[in-house]
C-alpha cells in the first residue's frame, strides 16, 4: 500500500511539467514571465537583467521528495535507504527569457522544445 501511495505522489495526475503541458504552456517567443509565474508560481531561483528576467529555475520534485523522505523515516533503517534511492527523482525546470518572452526551456538540461 505504501508503494502505491508514493507512486501516486510522484505521478501527480495532471502534471504541468509533462512534455505536453510544457509545450502548451511555454511557447518560445510568445509566453511572458507573468504567464510563466501564473502557471508555475514563483521560481525557486531567478536571475534578472536590466530589461527583465533572464533565467528562472523551478525545483519540480522538492515537495514530493520531502514528503517521501518523511514517510520513509517510518521504515526500518536498511529498507529506507534503498527505498529512498529508488524513489527520488529530482528534476528541475529551467526557463530562459529574452525580451520578456520565453526563449528556451528544459528539464535538467534536456531541451523539451
């Protein structure tokens, strides 16, 4: 039962970070920083230039992994370490801007557009 719960947590159902959702939400040369913020929230890291944002980073799996880590503290020590290694999936969304429009985006350095 606990494995099913963790799988449900990591899949998230309607994943706004899926390839299809990213392609729909982040249109190169079109999507503004305000639209990105409305969909993905405040970035975890931001680099701004004189004419607006240049780069934003979102830690996608931070909340899921924190919840999983908390749940795994209840497992016996030997099983918790192995389970954590198998279940953690740290992904980051990188969004680059030019002229206040999305110029590119990727997840963990892998272009998605």
